[in-house]
C-alpha cells in the first residue's frame, strides 16, 4: 500500500473529521473564541479601515449575498462579506492570539458565516463548530512545521500565511468537499498566502485577516468547481515551505473516532483586554504595577517628576515605535502603551484616539523612555517578559515585571470577564436583544438547529449606531 503524501493526508483528514470527535474541552474553548471574535468584529465596524473596505466592497454585486456584521440592511457577495468582516475583526488588533504566533479565529469565522448564508441546506450549529475547529486545527498543524513559527515573527504576518489555509480547510469542510477537493482547496489557497510584516502598524495590516478569510473561501469554492492545484503543495520546500527557513512537514493521520487529538485541546489561545499587539499586554501590566509601587511610597506624586523610564522587552523591531503618530503605530509600540499606562493608570479603546496620542503630557513622557532587550528575554509569546523601571528626579527607582498577563493562555480570562468584554464591544453596535442573542447562540452553538440564527442577531443594530455609522463613507 502506497504511503499518502502530506497534502493528500490533510485532504483526507479534513474530509473525515466529524462532530463526534469534538471534545468538551475543544467545544468550550472554540465557543469562547467565536464569542470574542464576534465582539471585536462588531466593535471594528466603527473603524476607518473597515468603512473604507466596505465602501470598496459595495462596488460589487452577485446573486448570492451575505451579511455584514453590525449592518442591518447591507449585504455583499459572500467573499466580500468575509473580507470586510475579517478586516473588522483585526482592525483594532483586539482579536485572539495563539502559540505559535497567529490570530486564528478571524481568518476562519467570517468565511464560515458568509458561506452559511449561501448554502441550500442550513448547517447546524454543530456543523459550524466542526468546520471552525477544522480551520483552527489546520493552522495549528502548519505552524508546527517550523521552529521559526514559535517566535514573534520577523518577515511575514502569520495569519496571512496559515490563516488563508485555515479558511480554505474550514470552508471545504462546511461545503462537504471530497478528500481530493479538500487538498486542492489547500493548494489553491497557498497561492494567495503571504503578506510582509512591513505593513504592520498600518491600515493595511487588518486586510491580512480579511484577505485570508476571503481567499480561503474562494479557494474552497474553486476546488468545488473542479479547479486543481499541486497535489503535493504541503510536501515541498517550493510549495508551502517557501514561508519557513526550517520547513519540516508531517502527515495528518486520518482520524479514528476514538483517538483524534485536537491541538486546541492542549494549546489554548490568549484573549486581549486592550486593543493592541499581544506584546503590549505584558508591558501594560508591568507599568501599572510599577506605578502602584510608586503611589504606595510617595504621596501626591506628579508623573512629570519621572526622570527616566526603562522598558526591558524581547527584541522585536516592529513593535519598537518610540513616537507613534497614528493609532496603528500606537497599537504596536511598547513605549506608547507603557507611557499610557503610567500616565492614565489604564489603557482602553479610547487610549488610541488621535486626541490621546497627541497629548503633550504623553509626548513628554515618551521622550524619557528607553528600550532594552536583555539576552534572556526571548521573542516568544510563551517565554517573554516585560519589565518597567521608573527613576524619579530624586533618584528613587520603582521596578515591576510581568511574566504572564491576565488573558494569556497560562492565565485565561474568566468566562465572566470574556462575556463582559464581548458585551461592552458589541453593545456599541447592537441593541440589547442582539447582544444577548449572540451570547446565547454562541454559548449553546452545539445545540442550535440552524446556525443562520446567529447572523440575524449580528444584524440587530441599535438605532443610535445606525444613525451614526449606518451610511458612513470614509
């Protein structure tokens, strides 16, 4: 019997996975991922980058139409709905992060929800849950083909590479494609993979998630129509291996019902409490702790008396931005996030507004910040730390270090805090019934008969939001 190639094994496994293999742990974790993704996506519909993408996408028409989250009356061709909803998810860098490093959910869920609305037979919530987890699993396995992928990226944005493959796999699963078609979907998607990290900290970065969702969905639909790609795309260094210097792929065994092990079972995701690059969460927590030490020691202290601030962080050039001028640069700046935490004793969604970024007090504090990269501080979201040291005009020093922030997979958000994050984000767009409906449906998704009900709640906008944002064109 001939041994299956790696790509062929992935196609066979995507086709063979079934709902009986979804464990309680995987179901619980993926429901949390879905809820968080929908919340940050709804909030993201208020951003300039989303509105620009929406205006562009409304130039196109098709017989099939899918919903735009947070818009009661706007529909788009399915792949453009996946595109704009994916952009919304990542527009504030507020979405979940995995290890090895990528944003797994935003590339998959927008594609699936856009696809659901076009299918002649409505999938159940359990069908949606399975397809979602197939998309997450494929991303996790592809990242484990390289040790390089375990570090904070240097050359390309990971969701643009593994995300499009996850979207293709998830879409292929929901479409019920054959093993060969599933493999072809991956091969087609690989030719739409990749985005340079140079576009981080710009409005183009959210497009990486939107493109991954869109192109993965298109790849699955093209495979369904009979389009073929290289049947060994995952096997070859000149195939998917072009993205990693140490590419070492392995087959995905066709799962037996009793012994399949999901990566999500062992490796949870991180959920963000602030809308910024994941590394910022360490430096914010350390800065808040350093400020608390100072306040406990000195009465009536004015932060203008700080002479110098030292940040000890892992080496990562694209999140070393001393004087950010835009919200996207600010979301990728150790200096900005530490200074905002020291100045305001918090970092929130509003911290990244133009008015907050341009405050004279903040700019003065930024001028006092120095970044160090100790040799023991590894550029890995699993191993890194951040340390903040403040020195006052009187020579006093206050130091605090964060090894694991609240929301990291080692210190996960409670369900209460996760739901609260969703509610705050979603209520800026949806009415109360919509917010509560999304919470209820995602919380019970494995028991929902037709998952299209989720889309109906995602369109229940508040009248105030429609008045402010419903017809906005930037």
